C-alpha cells in the first residue's frame, strides 16, 4: 500500500494525504502488565487511550509490579462494559471492571465510586498519590501473587505524570512505561515471525495500535501521521525489555523474540546514534490533539486509514 500510494500521489499531484496503512487492531490495557482488551474503537484522552494503564498493582511499599518480575500478571484478564469505549459513555453505580485469573473468583471493581488517596506510589522514575481500590482488591491480588499487593488507580485530579521533555514537551501519561501510545505494524510482526521456529502472538509486544498495509518496519521512521483527523507524532523508537520474551498465555519466559531481534533490530544493526545494546520494535507516539480541550470526534477505530505526513530521513535521525 505504501509504495502504491507514493506513486499515485506523484502521478496525480494529490494535495490530500494518501493512506499508507490501515488501523488493523486496537488494544487497551486497563491494568498495567495485565492482559489487554481488543476494541473496535477507542477514545483519545490527555494521557492516551481511554482506560489504558489507568490501574496499577503495587507491593507493600507502593512500588509497581510489572511482568518483568511478576510474570503471572500476564494471565490476569480484564473486562470492561462494552459501552465504556463509546465516546459519550460515563460510568454509573452498576458499572464495573471485572478481573479474572486462573484459580481465582472474579473480582468486580466499581467504576463509579469515591476512593481514598494513598501516597508514595511509584512506577519507574515517577512517584505520587494514587486512588486505592480497597480491601477486597487487596485480598484478591495478595492471594493471587502470594505477597501483599494493592490495586490503585491513577489520580487524574491531583497528579500529572509528564513524558520525557527531551522527546515531547507538555504531554503526559498515566501508568504507561514512557509515552501515551505505542504503534507497530503487522508487517513488522510477520517479518519477525518468519525468522522464528515457533511463531509468536502479537500480544507479546503490547502495542496499542497495530497497523497493516505498510512495508515492514516503515513505521520506525514515521515522524507525523494522521488517523481520523487526529495528528500523532513518532517521538521515540521503542526499546524492548524482557516482556516480549514472556508467553502471554501461560507466563513462561524464553529467549525469543529478543534473541532473533538482536540480529537485525539492535542499535548496532540499525546504525542508531546511541549504542546501548538494546533491541527495538515499534514506535512511541504522542497525539497533538490530546492537548486541546475535550471535544467530540477524538477517537480512532479499526479500519481508519493511516496517512503519513512526515518521515525521519533515516534511522540515524530517528529519536531513541
């Protein structure tokens, strides 16, 4: 699609941006490091997709648990009301998030109740207050993980977790690792799978937006794109941690796909400016329109065309 679009644009001199790909899948991860939800559409908020990484499981000291240490979080399933992904939906007294895990009774978390704020919650470099989801959630996660564990919700009223200003100034996120959105292409994923003895599921990479129809890894150099009239900027190639090596179906840990990615997706292989021995897959994004006041039409949907407005000239120019 990408090559054909470029040819058509050059022949006909189109002034309108031409689609280079299509949104194939959208994932929302309500609880950090737990399973995601595939949705047909998702609203854009000031911190990312609505409901994405709004909750966090923490230890007795308030420090975040992630799959890097607690692999069994990969088995925790999340359900939200179907209508929760509508643009105009607001929770009421019978709206719940349902949490499920093997050998555990379902846990229902009310979406519309007052919370007590607790201090000294931390995730990576950030610390602040968060909203405690109560004793029932504490007992559930403590039993599941075998150690004192609380479920907390990001305190959007009093807290701001800014993204690294060296990459994007004025933007914020909730409990995501670094940035509000992560994009990857189906073509890139297919290219990796072709090199593996056992194909992996795309959920290993925990992206929010999966696009299809473009050349493999072309998304690495997308500096500015438009999806449903919303402008997104690629601000940093995504350096991958241990999580892609964790089987999201059973929580087991292996060597792939990192071992294979090291051969052609390392900073050395890509000739990046900084050499730190990392491997890269996907592009971190911010949305320019997330800074504007809330309004209708701020959502993306499966099937939306992805129009590339600007590209980085080469990997040497791509921010890492």
